[in-house]
């Protein structure tokens, strides 16, 4: 049984508070308690993301996203009884209460069971030229640019490995030898790596047509120029829970205009907005696909956005996975400088 000291929230807490607890901890849940340490409810990653999609933000109070009827177990139950409850209800975290409903701890199913080996493949797209980052990318591919003391690509691989994903395919093209010489077969990093060499540019999806063997399970695809703190295990759980053929990470983006907006109906002015801010979601470059998606990819230059549009057109179920965690796309030199600064600040905390 785990202690709950680091995952406790009050009902007056904000979504930002909840996200920090869930992101920093490894229990994937926050417990909401009243002043008497009695259980009000729980908040998971999924509750937060559903809140984001309904228009809530990091400053919003958690009250509207609390799950108030979680499955709980009494501390008197045996390990076998708890496992049976968790498996039957497909629950990974079980708050433990005493006879007065006071929370005394939490059980994590993975701790009760032998941890399953994760066979989901991770495909990293690392073949781009990174022309917008010249001259930094004159002699090395963009994914090998160093943040702190490690290449971007190594940070990505180690992040996946932390969650138990050890089977990697890296799609390479520009300066491919630099990547292959550095990582080799991955054994140095405790993972297995093979490579797809793109003889011509294939886009962010086209290289899937070059896979020697189709994955047998849902698999990750990630652009090789991203840094994020997303929990890949929770993302896969979300994908499976939704029974989707494909999932796309999306990140909220806000733009504030320089000008006041004037609303018109014919020649009549009906409203004025002073420098309005517009919110929308952008593609974050991280995906999970079911194996059958590969059959939709032609052997030519083909982007992930085109693939998703195709799946939409044939009525396949695809879902969004909103990111509240840290994320940065290193497309320009300023992005690279910011990512380096962020890495340094994180290490100095």
C-alpha cells in the first residue's frame, strides 16, 4: 500500500495543482479530501483532459471534475480480494479507507501484480533536414542537437524506456549515420533499436509503409524534435479505453490579436472585442495507431495529418489526447534556446 501524502488535494485546489501532483508522481491519481481526511473523490489524468475539452483551464477549480464515486477498498481486505476487485472493474488505483471512510493509503494494481512486459513498438520520425535550424544542423540531424548534455533523441528514448517501452524503430534520412553510430542497436540504453533508412523523404507517415513487419499491438509514433513530459503509459491506457483506431496528442494554443475585433451584421456594428484571445488545439506530433492503420499508408511521401484526414473520411474512430504537461516543438532557434533553458532550470530545482 502506498502513502497518499504527496497526492492529496482540497476541493478548493485548481486544475494546475492537480496536474502537478499527477504529473510529478507515479501513482497517476490525486485524492480529494475534506478537512477530516475523509474521501470526497478522485481526479485522474482523464478527468483533467475532459475538463480541458469542455473549456476549463489550469486556473479552474477542480470541483467540477472530481469523480465522486470512486471504487474504494477497506483496509481489512486481502491482497487477492483487492486484485479481484481491480481486475473486474478495470481499475488501476484503489483508495484504501478505514471504517470511518478516512483514507489511509492507496493500492496500485501494477504493484499487486507482476508487471507486464510492454510490447508496444515506438516509431520515431528522425529523417528531416532541420533547415530552419541552420547552421546548427549543418553537420548533424536536428534530433541529435544537444539539450543539457543529451541529444533530443536520447531524451525521447529514455522517457519511453522509463515507462517500460523498449522496442524502437527510428526512421532516418538526413545525416543518418550520425544517429546510427550514436545509438547502434540500443543495448547501451537498455532498449532495442532498428532503423528504417528513407532513401527519399517520406513525410511523417510515409515511412510506415517501409516497416519490414507490421506491429501486432497499438504502437506509438513521435516526431524526433519534441520534448515533453507526457506520461506515455497513461496515453496508451486512454487509447485502449476509447477503443480508437488512432489517437493524436493535442496541445492548447492561444493567440491574442493586436487589434480590436468589430462584429458586423451587414453594415451594423453588433459587438466590439478589444484585442481578443482565441484558443484552439494544435497537433502535438505524438500519436498511437492500431496496426491496421498501416494499410492506409501509401509507399510515397505522406504526412500524419493526411492519414488522419483519410481516417476521418472513412469514419474511423480517432480521438484526441489533450496535453497539459510540458511540451515544446523545436522548430526554430528560439525554440531550441528555450528548451535548453527549460532543461537547465528543471535540473537546478
